């Protein structure tokens, strides 16, 4: 083999090693992207579930506020006699 042929062969071999390393890195990046996508989908599902629970809590709080207002109105109708209040 001539000197030029050996140099070309050596450079080609080095390039192949670099390309193989890049390919391995791209495979790793692809795996990470897939894992990230899966995790993002899980987080989105959890967030959607939490949003539903927050709506339930808001509805329950609103109902309780209504009960409280009604209770205050009903209790407000009662008047204590001054004499009865002093005895206690």
C-alpha cells in the first residue's frame, strides 16, 4: 500500500469510529426523549386529575358557604331574653 492509501484508510477508520460514537449518542438521546415524553404524559394526566379534584373542592366549598349563610340566617331569628342571658 502506498503512503496515501494508508493515510486514507486510517482517516476513514477514524471517521467510522466517530460516526459510530455519534450514532450511540443519538440512540441515548432518543431513549431519553422517549422517557421524557412518557413522563410528561404522566404528569399531564396527573394535572388533569388534580384539576378535576380542585373543581370538586370548589363546588363543595361553595355548598358549605351556602349552608353557613342559611344557618346564620336561621340562628339569627332566635332572640335571647336578657334575663335568660344573665342567668348563664
